[in-house]
């Protein structure tokens, strides 16, 4: 009897998890940070998140309809992009700017490069980087109290602890971990970066669900902690590794941004080098750059290097012989 073998490309063993399952896990992991942002910044934080998510989902559906492609909004990837981009924005940002950022993130960064898995940079961070370049004043205005949905202009604003012009009392590591000063005021910053406890809770969930592993986040965080001992432009942070890690967007970037499947390495050594690189570039920008925070540009730079890291750290195949 003739045996017929069907030859197909890998993978030959498939798991039961789908893209929707993975993205839904990320959405659930991001929820504690959403609750924290609403608690610290009020109703407008929820409005910013909703506008960002609806805009990202809408642009993805609209582009795929125009391009006559299969509509993929049910995989929750656009929801994740919308939530992550919202977490990198200040609560006082005008709504039209959020819509512009969503267009850049979804249409230009994701869809024009082929859709989910084909983008070589993190869409949410590209959206933030574009808004920061186009609207620097609005992107660097931080609220220090709760903001009404329509009363953003009346909010009390100030600098973040990472800024050299910061004149307030530096928060302790305990205050930075929970996102609130002893006097009850919020710590200035973007929606998703002020409460490290909420981000850590989400990270533990992703680890338990095996959506991410520890290599990239741990390498990122340890590098930032070690480099905090280097003298820089903000002496208040020097020699305070916990404060350096818990301030700004390090926890958000290390847990949710740098671990993006499409833009991070797949090999073990590649992931470690990638995490160290993200931490090193973040610290260099913080210590010596003209901008107080370097998480966005650090991750985007390492996104570009991801294909090279995968190539350089690719394990040798058993029995492989190099070409002479």
C-alpha cells in the first residue's frame, strides 16, 4: 500500500490558544492600571482610554473595509493598542489629538506594514512619539489632581519627578509604588505609569498565564536600577534604584511594551540583550538627554534591532555545517 505524506510548513504542533485569547489576557492584565488611573485622575482618565480604544478599533475596521481585507477587530489587538497608547498620554490631552495618535498607530504603523505581526515597531509607542513631536506642550502637561471630563483646563498641573524643573518633594519608593503622595495628591505622569503596583499585578497575571516570560522585563528593570548610580542631570534620582525603576514609564514599558511579540526577539539571548539595551538607552536619555523620560525611544530603537538580535543569537541546528 502506497504511503502518502503531506508536506507542510512549520509549526506542525499547534496549541489551543488563539490570538484573541492572548490579547484578551493582555486586556485583563491592563485593567488594574485603568482602575488606578481613574482613581487618581478622575473621570477624564476613563474618557481618554475609551476615546483611544474606540479610535484604534474604528480605524482598524475602516482600513480593512476600504482595503477589502478581513476585518480582524475581534482579535482584541486594536483594543490592546488603544489601551497602551492611552496609558502613555497625560489625562489633560485634547480628544482630537488622541484620534490622530490612533490613526498613526493603527493605519500607518500597523496596517500599512501588513497588519498584526508585520509591524516592526510598537504601534502604541509610535502613536505616542508622533504626538510628542507634534504637540509637545499638551504631551508634557501633567495633572496632579482629579480632572472632570470637560474641565481639563482647570486641573492643577506640574512637572514629574523625572524633570529637572521639578520643585516638589521627591516621592519615596513606597509612594511611587502606589502612585500617591502622603498628602493624598497624585504623582504627575501619564495615565498608566503612576501606579507601579497596578502594573506589577498585571505583569504577574501575564506571567501566570505564560503570555510573557521574565527575561525581557527583568533585564530591563535590573539595567535601569544599576545605571541609577551613574551621576546625571537629576541628582535626586542618583543612587535610588527603586525610585528610578518605579518612576516614569519603566514598569509599563518593561512589562507591556517591550514584550510585544511582533517587535521583540524570539531567542533567549536575544531577549536578554534586548532587555538590557532597552534599560541602557532609557537610562542614558534620562541621565544625559534633553528629555526627562527615555522609555519610548529606547524601546523603539531596540525594535529596529530585533531582526539583527534574532539573527546573531539564533541557535545552531544540530548537524549544521558552515559553508566554506
